[in-house]
């Protein structure tokens, strides 16, 4: 199931904005509907861990953005 982790991250961005799995398949045309359902199943089975990873990545992004802004401030 490790191969599904990157797929989950890519899908989560679309799940927030898109309502149907078929719309996800249309937008991410390189994925099959089977791959989308597999990734969603993986996400739901590991939701807490994935949500924690996403939150940690968001925190790291915000910190880096803050550092960049401070370094470029005149």
C-alpha cells in the first residue's frame, strides 16, 4: 500500500474541491477510476496519519514562507 501514499496526497487536493470520483478521474486523466477508489480506500483506512502528515506539511510550508518573506523584506 506504500505506492498509494503519493496518490492520496494528489487526490486530497481534488477531493476538497471536487464532488464526484468521476470528476476526479476527468481532471486526473492519468488515473483510472480503480486507482482513485484504491487511493480513497487507503486514505479512509489511514485518515488520522495522513491528516497529521498534511497538517505537518502545511505548518512547514507556512514556516518556510514566513522565513522567505522575512529574508526578502527591505
